[in-house]
């Protein structure tokens, strides 16, 4: 096995400036009154990624989820550990492709829907007939 | 725990179209097959088979060949290990796709735990794994292998849950080579003693084995008999060597070219040593011509004791250049590398002032590291290592899949249609 290059995990936070974050009292002069209240800046990872190990970022190609506020080119935060529920936006494997759909679980079967009536529903008898790759938890929409 | 066909499985996790197709992952420079999916194995593709021999038939077979996507494999491996860490704090990461976990419990609990781990790796990270559960590491490896090859286990085998006759039948069938930790070169000597199968070795007298071989082999025998002898290692730091070696996409035929290669590797070694607070005492530099080219054979190699334990890029580079007088101008070298050995923690032995290294004192290595950290690898280098526009011998990865989890512009695409 060759030399393994350590992975560079995508960091949505602001790690470059972390070192400069904490205000430090200057030797001469009045200490900053804000210092005692500073606990670090908002870290997007902390809020958008609940389970680092099982979370992946994917990019959307296509318009079928426009009405859910998910546009072509948006990035999605996908957690593979979550149990898909009725109404979840899921990434399903369809014909060997990762496909984004809304999951509907009804007493008579399971439906994968696009949030756009132009695209037909896909119906299966049970959830186990589907390969659900992960559940989308956030959409990083480009405004 | 062991991930099934790790590289191929990591690729499939993000490209489900590869499911069910024969997939191979190629070594550095797209040299030869290093991972084969079960479908590829069924085609008769051997481990290490060179790509240039397979390529003509790839289309007819529907074979998918991929370059090694180390960024992806490194991240997926880290995720698997993180996940396993949730099941036991007693975790030894043995390689990129294997780990030992220490767990206690009743037989049923252990089996249930193994199945849960397997399911979690599949669901949360997307890769299939097999689990072998046994009282010793050697038996756990064997159980793991069994779980992988016999579908009846469903990927999880607890050694002691299998009836003794079946275990013995398996061990009688498998050659001693199949045991974890038994070197191939020792099998002849074992065979001479009438030890052919794993069962033969299990029934051997550990003391006689120690006298004929070593304490290491005795441990293997005891482990096969169910006595734990190989302790769990928390982290494999005490590693005693670092190797930097690659094959080149285009052969190097000039001394100047190899001088550049040696400079780059020496600086990589320096950076790695500095990162782990280590210093090396010995450096080996080598180059080699292709195994597939019987007409031109040249394998220059030098081994040097460094003037003092060091991680200094200047000293390491100078030492690596000692290879150059042995290099034949015009010969096609396809591989080269350096290895640093006899590693020790830096700074625990203050050298006499007379022998103190003038570069180390001025912190050149640290400075290079800082600049590289801030402005990226390749932004600064010593002498021949060059800076811009990667030298033309740098690694070839023509069939590289996207680095899905480490590069923002290479994220997996999901279809909204």
C-alpha cells in the first residue's frame, strides 16, 4: 500500500482565523470588558453537522425539488445515520444514481415524490424495497 | 473488524452504479490491481496484476478500473474507525481497513454487538465490513476471514459459537500461510516439521516451537490455542521507519531528475519526522528499473548513518543525494524512494556542541513547515525539490474518482429529476 495522504476534511467553519479569535488583554491598558463573555465565534459545523462521522455534503443537479427550496447547484447536508420518516427529504439510489426525493410513507405503500408535479412518483410496496442513502437535514441554498 | 475490498467499497459508497460490476482499484501510477471486488476476482484477475495486461479486455468484461483515491479512502477509513470507537474505547487501528476492538460480554451479547457494528458501518458510512470475535487476536483474524468467505455467517463470526468439529475441519483445510503473523518464508521450515495446516500448528508444542523458531511463533501457537499473547496496542507510534516511495508516471533517465526526486522525498520525510517529534539516525535511498523490463536492470541503493539523529531537511537531502553516484545516466528508473529508520523522539539527547547541527539551530525545518502550512505544500522547497508545476514524474492518476468528502468542488452529485 502506498503512502497514504491524510485527508483534508471539509471544514465549513472559520478555522483559518480561529487562532486570532480570542481577545487578549494587553499588558498595558484597560482589559477588554468583553473578554469574560467570549466563548468563540459561531461554528457552522457545530450547528449544521450533528454527527460528523455519518454526515456528507452532496450537490444537487436538477430542478425537481425547487418547490422545497432546493435548487440546482445547492449543497445539502446529508446524515446517513438518520431513520427516514414520512416527509423526509431523502437521497435514494435509483438506477445506480443518487437521487433526491421526498419520502411518503402511507398505509398502502411507500412513495418517492419530486416536489414538482412534472416529475412522476415512484411507488414501492415497502421501505425495504428502497435503498435510502441518507436523509437531507439542511440545504445550503445559493441566494 | 475488516472492511470488505476496502478501496472498491469506498468507491461504491458514492457511486452506486458500480454495485454488482467488477471493479478494481489500481496502485500508484495506475500500475496494478491492488483491490478487486468479488466480481473482479471471479473474472480471474489476480492481486497485483498489471493494468496494461488487463486493459485490452476491460471493455469486454465491463471491468471498471479506478486510480487510488487516497483522499477518499483516508477519510472513509477515519469515519469507520470513529464509528468503531463508539463500541469500545479499547480500539487498535491496525491498518487503513482493519481494527481490533476489545469487548467483554456474554456470547449472545458479543454476536449482537458484532452485527450492530456491521450494520452501523454499512448504514452510517456506507461500507460493508466483516467481524470476527474470538479470545485472541490471531483467532479473531481467522474468524474474520471465515465470516468473509462463508455467507452463512452473515458477515459476523464468533469463533467459539461454531461447533468444535467445524472449527477443526476448517483449520485442517487451511495452510499455515493463512495465519495472521506467519511469514511465508517460514512455511517451508514448518512443513519440514510436519506442520502444514493451521490445525497442525495449533497442536504443536509451544515450547518446541519457540526453540525451533522464535518467541513470536510461540505466541502464535498459544493464540491459536486460545491464550491471548499479543496485546492490544493503543496507537502504533513506536513505529521504527518511515518510507517515501512512488512509481513514476514517466521513467526518469537523468541523474538530475533523480536528484530532484531525492530532494522532494527527503523534505517529505523531514516534514513527517518533525510532525511526530522524531529524529532519524539512518537513511536509505534507492531507485529501481522496471520489473517488466528484463533488458535493463539497475537497483542502486545506499544506506547511511546520519552524522546525528536529525529531522533537518538540509541534512536529509544531502544524505539522500549519496545515491546519485550509483545512478546510471540514460537508464530508465521507474521507482525511487527513501526510508528513514532508527527513529527516536527529538531532543532527548543533547548533542555535544561541536556536533550540533547549524541548520537545526536556525530552525530551517520549522520555518519550511510553517510556510508550507500557511501557503500550502509546494509553496516552498529546498534547492532541487522545485516549487511550481509538479515535476513530470509526479504520480499518474488518470482514472481518479472525485475526492467526494475532502474537496468542495468534487462533492457527490445527487439528481433532482
